[in-house]
C-alpha cells in the first residue's frame, strides 16, 4: 500500500465528473481503494474520493467514528459507483471540512436522511440508510465524484471560517436558534 498525494482546490481533477468503474473486483481498483484508505487514515480524515487522489473514478472510502456521530459507528467502507437518494425533504446545516481544502471549515446544508447504494470490492451491492454525520460524509464524498466541493453547496459564505475560528460561527448560530 502507498500514501497518495491529495489534490487541492484549484486542481482540475476536482472539477471533473469521474468515470464509472466497470469492474469493482479488478485488482487495480482494489489497490487504489486500499491506498485511498491508507491515505485517508494518515491525513487523518473520515472520507476520501478517488478524484482527491488524482484518479477520476467513481470510488469513495469513508468511516464514521462513534465520537463524531453521537454513538453510531460505521467501519471503513469502500463504495464504488455510489448513488444517493434523499429520504424526505429535511435538510440540516452542519460543519464540513475537506482534505482538498485544508484549514477551512464551512456550514453546509445537506439532506438529513439518505439511502445510498453502490458496490463493494467483492462486486456485491452495498445498500444502507443513513442520517446525521454518516449521511453528511457520504454526500460530501459523493459530491467529489461530480466535481462539486462543499463550498459550492454553501448558501452563505459568512459561514466559512478557518478551522480554529469555526466555534465563533457555531456559537452565533446557536444564539440565533435560541432566539
């Protein structure tokens, strides 16, 4: 396995629609996914899409640590050719960062609940429902496959901050909600 170089905002690979993978069980796809997992864990991150490592293929890897999700933990998952379906109309505003945009975080609206499906490295269909942080991670990584960055989803750039300063935005939003 190898650590891969992470593309940063501005590189054209991040704005390109990735190509579908014809054979999820191909040895080259397995190697790429394993390298992506190693890179994600080393970064450290909770998700990584193939375009972020200069591979324009429809592959994402992610994990949902219990401490980030309020108790729900999802182990490392490889999803090839993922498709997302919103469940309901509910949207939630929440913080996001990106390994391709280091040092910044923004408050991004996402579907509250989703169903996603794609293929694992064994070629078997993976299908799950997700909400909260789990849903956010899958939506964020799948966006990369369509050339979309979280900044594109933001409705108010005043809610973008350096990581160290995001608590000011979170505090202001809490005060707004309380009235």
